[in-house]
């Protein structure tokens, strides 16, 4: 329990949303509150955007899409907050899924006009798989959005979560007057472009108070009184434990671009969100308060300079103290390694750090020693469970365009897939190299990087698969027979695990029905347990 104080101080979370819901804007406002950036105001200048999102990669600069996941650390009061950024673009969803394995909670931004969108649905599925506590921020209340009750119902139904309103909106769009804070019993009046700590707040202990009518008008005051009575009747007070167990998601209404509702969100977040949590490993439960260091790699990033192939591996500290220049055990390679220049990720500068504690993310220079999911310890051998690869959705065969560069191509494919840019499969019949991704753009990234960083040129040939399922069976003979009969649809992943490539849902269901002894898994997690 040596580091209990450090652990108590920390919160590590990610903001997730469908693109354009306001994730970047909310990130900026939170950084402003935390003093991590200084430029106030509603205008989102590119300068801020650069700091608020990572731009390590040339490709990202070219496309203006946040390919990378970076980490922003800021202090709010006594709390040290690590905000892990996630790429909004759906083609980089794997990146986001993996980042979600490194956080203890999530803030989900929903656009009040568009409601629940595709990407929101998928990201919430991953949160649910891991029982990650979620706070919902309903953004863009300054626009004419959906009816507030309908919106809550839609979110509950579509995302399969129970919501708990913490604030309640007074109208929306041009009539938006602000929110009633159900927890603090106060009225927070809307003004565009609110500056940090300059909110117009009126304490209203008794909703019958005429001050409410004075502030928002008789008609809206009546609606608010009725709404609040209904909402409080249905929801009561928030049980923070239900939130921590991911049974209930507190909801805030606001407008990120106007910096409105953000303070209430941040203060509640600091008050109720989980401190760094204990984790399961392949051999035992690991308590976050254990004195010995452990951590895992959840993200590997190509370095700034494409001429140098070194990369940055993102390490999440899970227990104990990480120290610069101290030898730690790299479990997969069974060797001891030390780091002379570990990074901390601040909003603007990257500093070499001496130590880090549970919840922190450390950037490690890597020359090819790390894969996603790798574990560092003080000697013990285990790995953290729950860091799966998900089934890709697009599959293409790699066609080598330059036989002189075959070696470079193979090396590049191996290294890029170690980074988790995509998954690499080798088909049984014909030995084809197949790349599986979640988004079309990933193929372009791979092609570009293979050429830039490895001098290898390739093309891709689209394959008609729809999903890759990892297959296992208690009956080895049945598994052998299945792989023999279905050779063209069977491949090995990079770790040699068997994968069935299904052409369509119909094929997949048929095979599952016809082969009850074979188990089909949609994540690679199965191979890591026990
Ligand atoms: P993302 O990271 O989730 O993709 O969304 P981002 O924050 O970039 O926001 C998407 C657009 O929504 C931006 O407008 C942003 O200004 C706007 N926005 C964010 N919060 C609010 C809000 O509370 N109310 C309203 N009305 N708009 C909001 P843009 O025109 O695409 O970009 P920009 O020119 O403003 O930078």
C-alpha cells in the first residue's frame, strides 16, 4: 500500500463519441479548466486542436484525421487526470477499442440533434464488455435537438444502459436557457461562450421559489418544476456504486463549444469516477495497491521521423511504481529491460519522467521489442487479460509489387501489425498473406507506411470475407477435420491461432450449426485465458 496516496489522486479516462458529436471541443474545454492549455474562448483554433489531438504521424498531417491516440495529463484541484484521446474516425476504431482497455472510465458524448449514432453503439458495446463506468454528456443543447425525454429513452434503448440525469435542460436551440443541477440544486443559466469559473449560477433550494420564474419566465419555470418532479420521482438520488459497477450512467446536458455544462461534468467526474482499478491477469487477480510494479502496452505508435523506425509504446501502469532506468521484466521475451528516456505525455510538451504510478501512461521508445498486450513486471510472469483483438471486417490479400523487396515487405507487415495497425493472417490453402482491418483507410495507411518506412511496395486484392472468428474445440480431431475440409477459409493469426474466415453471416451460422463441437469466437481473448 506504499502508493495509496498517488493512486487515490489519479483518474484515467477516455472521451468517446461518434465523429462530430463534439469530442475534440469537450477535450479542449476540459484542458482549459485544467490549465493545460491557455487559449480561452469558443473559437477552436488549429493551434489548440494540434495540442488537443496527437499528430505524431505524417499521414495524419496529410489527411487531417486523428490517427493517433495520445494522452493528456492535467490537474484539477487535487486530482491528476489522464485523458486518453481516441481517434474519432471509424476506420481507426480498433485503436479506440484498445485504448478502452487502458482506462478506468469513459465520458460518452452524444449529439442532442443526431442522438445515438453508429459509432456510439459500437464503442458502448466495448465498454459494456468490460463493465467500464460511463458518464454521458449530451452536447449541442444550443441547437434544436430532440425532445429531452425522447433522447434519454433513445439512449437507454439503443445503448442498453440505465441513465441517471444529473442536470436537466431548460429548452434547447435558440430557446435554451440553461440547466437545473439536480445534485447541487441550482440553476445554471446559459450564456454563450462561458468562461471557466464565470457561470451564472443561482442556488434554488426550493423549486417553488419565485426566483425561478424571474430568471426563466413563468412558462418555462412551470415546465421545469413538472420535469424535475417527474425526473426525481423516477430516478431519485444517484447511487455512485451503481455507476462504478457500470449499472447506471449519470447524464449531463450542455454545450461544449459554449463551455456550458462542462464544469458540472468535470466536478462530478472528479467526485465519483473510479480511481485506478485492480485488474485480472492470466494467473491471478492483481490488486492496484500492490507495491510491485506491473503494466501493459496498449498502443504502439510509429515515431515522428519516418526515417527512424523506432516507435513509442504506450504503457499503462497497473500497480507499483515505474522508475526510469530500473530493470523490469518483459514477460513475453523473458528478458529484463530498462528505459532511460520514458516520456510523460503532457498537453504540449513531452517530458522525460523519473517515475509513474498506477493510472499513468508512460511512453517508451521501442525498437521492435513490443507488441500490443505485452506485460512488464518486477519478475513475475503473467499477462493482463481483457486486451483482445477484435474480428476485422475488411480483408485483403497482400500482393507484392517488388520481389526485390520481399524481405522488407514481410518485416514491415510484421512490425506494422505488432503495432495493431491491422491484423495479419496466413491462409492455409495457398499461403496467402491477408490483412484484416476495421476500416478502408487502414489499408492506405499500411500501403503508405510500407513504402515510406520499409521501401516495400504492395497492392491489395479484396477478398470476400466478412468476419474472422477464432476457432477452438475440446475435440482436437474435430478441429483438425474442420480445418482440413475448410482449408480455403482457414488461416492462422500471427500467434499461430486458428481463424475461420467467413464469407457471410449465413455461412458463419451454417458452419456453427453444422459443427456444434467447434467454438467460434469474435475476439482473440480466448487464447489468452488461463
Ligand atoms: P469530434 O471531435 O467529436 O469529431 O467533434 P468536434 O469537437 O470537432 O465538433 C464537431 C463540430 O461541432 C465542430 O464544428 C464544433 O465546433 C461543433 N460543436 C461542438 N460542440 C458544440 C455545441 O455545443 N454546439 C454547437 N452548436 N456546435 C458544437 P465544425 O464547424 O465542424 O468545426 P469548427 O469550424 O467549429 O472547428
